[in-house]
């Protein structure tokens, strides 16, 4: 009898811990790196959401606190997109596919990495933050946004993407 009770208690405890861990995992966006994105797109094509930010960018920080903590936004990004978050001032060499990308401006003013310049540049306009790029499952840019978006605005954009 004691053995059955011990096993039953162990199973219950395991279920509680598992459900808490699962709930915590779903309370945040599952951000991935560009290296992880390349491998993920090969295995399971899916839409891509890229958030370019800098530590000093007030609208970026506000989006982190408001839009990216909204349960509906979290659910939409985690289920329908690969979400990539990149600090534009990183000095890391990033390998994506067969190419390496660097921050050629690392020791200069406005040290923006090559990747955001390639993916989020606009003709006749300087690069600005926040910058978000939405791509289809074949990694073709479908939309770019260069402004603060609250949770409702961001969710509407994410839901509109085919």
C-alpha cells in the first residue's frame, strides 16, 4: 500500500512540476538566433519575425515591456513564427547559411551590424529603431516596420500576415 501511495504521489508531483514548467515556457516569446533560424527553416519552414533593437532605444525597451509580454502576442509568435531578436550593435560574427556577417562599423559611431542593414534598410532613409521585419517561410521580406507598436497593433500585423 505504501509503495502504491509513493508512486501515486511521485506521479502527481511530476505532473505539477511539468505543468508549471510548461506554463512558464509559454509566458515568454521563444526567441532564437540567426544560426538557429537557418537550421529551423530547413527542417520546418515557418514565417519569421525579426526584432532589431539596441539597449539605449527607449521605444524598443517599451515594446519589450508591453507588446512582447502580451499573452496574445506571445502565443501568436510562438505558434506561427520563428521569432528572432537581435541587438543591432553586436560585434558578433553571425553565420547564416553559407555566409558570415559582421559589424563593419563596430568601432565607429552608430555601429549597426550588417544583418539589420541588409534586412531593414529603406531607400532614401537612414536606419532607425525599433525595426521589425516580417518574412514568409522562404525568408522573403513581406513587411517592415520602423516604429513603436503596442500589443494590439503588433497582433493585428502578425494576424494579417498570410
